């Protein structure tokens, strides 16, 4: 995943969750709320916290 840094105005790669099975979790919807990125895939959902570089399922 890449995130746009609004201070540096540069796209940056962010840490990905190593346990994600990308064949099953390809995101088909996403939203940003309360400084978190929410992704919805066919079999699962994930939340990314950019400030902490942390994923949750």
C-alpha cells in the first residue's frame, strides 16, 4: 500500500500486514475515517493506522 504524505507531498510505501493473503483480500472498497483507512475485501476487512504503521483485522 502507498500513502500520500501531505507534508512532504510524496507517495510513500507503508508496512503491509505479513499475514494477509492477497489473493483473498484484494480490496474492493475502502474509506478513510478518523485518521484510519478501512478496506473491505471479499472474505475480510482490514483497518490501517498510518500514524502507527499498524494493521488490524
